[in-house]
C-alpha cells in the first residue's frame, strides 16, 4: 500500500518535470521519491533448507566432475537455502517456514 503511494507520487512528480529541470531535483526530494524498502520474509523452513543444501551439493559436485553448467544450477538452489528466503515462493503462495 505504501509502496503504491510512493510510486504514484513519483509518477506524478515526474510528469510535472520538463527535460530541462529534470536534473535539478534537490537531494531531499530524491530521497523521498526513491525511498522504497525491500524486505524479504523468511519462507524457507528447516527441512526445506536441508533438502536444498544436500541436493545442491550433489548437483554442484556432478557439475564439477562432468565439467558442465550443472554446477550453476546447484548454486541457484543453494542460495535461497542460505538466505532463508525464496523469491519464487510468494508467487506460488508457498511458505515452508513454520515460525
């Protein structure tokens, strides 16, 4: 809700600025316009983390042994486990974190 207001205010502000004055925005206005807080909620549970870590280690090892790009796939699987947040989960409505 707050993010939508900030974006709407930025669009209104930008429409009112001509090309000549676009770069004359004061620093205080910039901080208000671009003040968007991004937070990632923890949505990867303990069992999910363990499965991801084990699976990604196996895939990375396979990629290194076979000298293929599979190691990158394993790295892509382990990153959400380390961070504790998977950016795909909110899109599909999934949350394995119990707390």
